C-alpha cells in the first residue's frame, strides 16, 4: 500500500507541475486569447482565416463561432474530412483569399507579425492581441 501511495503522490506532483507549465505557456501554445477577441467582435457573415498551417491555431473553433479557413498553409488534421463532397472549402488559394478579402464582410486573419506586410491592402483595420512573452 505504501508503494501505491508513493506512486500516487509522485503522479499528483507531476500532474500539478504539468498543469502549471501549461498555464504559464498558454499564450504561446494556444490561440485562445485571439479566439476570444474575435468572438467578441464577430458577426454573421464574417470570416476567420489562419495564414499558415491550421495546426498553429487549431483551438480557434472551440472558442469562437466562425468557420476557420486556411491560406498559404495546410490543414493536415482536417484532410480526411475535406475529401467529402459536401465539405466546405477551407484551404484557400491565393485567388480565393483575395476574393474573400475584397468581399463585403469582415475577415479576421491570424498571422505572425512578420507577415502583416503581406496582407495590408487599403481599408484594413488591425486588431492586435498582445501575447505575453516569458
């Protein structure tokens, strides 16, 4: 019984440390802050586009209501589902992205700060979500 209790104690300490590290690094590994900011601003007809790979922002759908599209990247986790005929088009070509960007609704784009210069046509309003660096 002492061995079992010792293992349980060590597991509790380890799980506590893992949880604490996830809390500390949440801003770096989660898109929660951006998704909550979008959820506050989003209206029907708006679009959300991840510039780069979908996996860098895969938690967006959990926190906000908009359908997430991907531009200039791949959605490896979603590839099996995209093969169905009735699946929405989520990986956008450059032309599809330009069309969406110039359409009447708003487009929220999640991208690295270094790539902002690529997507700044006239009429663009920036919503920046600051992330705390550790």
